[in-house]
C-alpha cells in the first residue's frame, strides 16, 4: 500500500516530457515550428528547381526548333534563281559574297552559295549576313568563284533534321547513291576573284555529274587542297577516287575537268568527313 500511496503523491506528468502530461516548453514549440518552416521552405525550393528545369527544357526545345527552322531550305526558296532570277539578282546584289546556288535532287540541299575572305564568318552566318549557328554553304576562299579550278571545295554544317549538308548522309546508302546521278549548280562563269555580283555576268545552271562518295579525315590534304594545279597531283586525285571512295561511278574523268567537293562532318568522328564529288558540265 505504501508504494501505491507514493505513486499517487507524484505530480502528473513527472514521468517525463514525452508522457504528454507536462505543458510543452517554449523551446519545444520553437523547435517544432522550425521543423515545419524548414519543410515548407524545402518544398518551395524543390518546386522552384522543378519549375526552372521545366522552363530551361522548354527554352532548349524552342531554341533547337528555332535553329533548325532557320536552316530550312524553304527559308531561302524565294531567293532561288529557279523560282525567280530577278529576285535572286536582288538577293546576290545585297550580299556580294553570294556566288551562286546549289541543288541536289531528292534531298533538302537547295541553298545559296557564298564565298567570303574570312571563312570562319560563314560558319556562323547565313547567306543574308545574319548571325546564325547554322552557317551557310560556302566555297573555300582559295577557289575561284567561277568554278574554273580543278577541284572546288564547298563546306556546310552537318545538321540534324537533314538541314544544310545533313542530307549528304543519304549517299551513304548504295542504292541512293546509284539512283542519284546529278546535282545542279548556278553561278557566273565570268566572275573573277574579288569581284562582286554583276547583272551582266554569265549566270547559268550547270549539271553536276556525281561520281564518288569519299570518307576522309579533315586533315587529309589529298582531299582538302583546293584548286590543285599540278598535273601529276590532279591525276593522283582521280586515281585515289577510284581506289579509296566508298562508292565510285565511272564517268570518264580527266585532269582537265572541273570538280566540286561537297564536304561535311561525320557525327561519330571528331575529324571525320564525308565528301560527295561531282563533275561540273560547262
């Protein structure tokens, strides 16, 4: 009985704060409030991070679309000499670096050609002179703008959605290569280096007989030496086309012919390039 009497004498809640019998202390209330506040703030931070990530993803999708759309050949169709030669004249006169037009059937390659004294410029500017990550199709500055050299090299970005020179990948398929024999190029055959647009020039479309698809290294000078003049070097170039091309079509080439090399990057290789080569029919 004494033990029961002693237990009864103990004030309620004396067993400890955890029993729920003591009034909550100010420190405990502050602690609980701090925890709840911390949880709320953490949830707000997480929500803000998610919103920022969603906004960034949305912007990235929009920006990627904008870049791809700006490279669409349809953006330049109205300037094509095949659509309206007079409109092309105005277009070429507005930018003296415009030297012609290149079209490859059954691809989206249908773009103006430019040639600048600073080749890096057209890696990041379109043919209208606007800053653009898509760049332009440009003739290397060492080549003559009348395409009178032995080999004229045209560069273009390898872009997704088959923009710019992205559609050169189609020629990796042997059936496609065998089924597509020609391209077309438009230029002034009387134009000289350093000269701008001339309305009285010898502007005309020329067929390009496609003869080879080459897989190359960007630093391989045997493919990337524009305007080869040495007769032996020209013959070596033609011989190598026959032996080292991915695909080759015999069209009776000679060292006196005028070739174009359409070159672009290979996605899987840092220095990898593919080159579609054709003979200009004067």
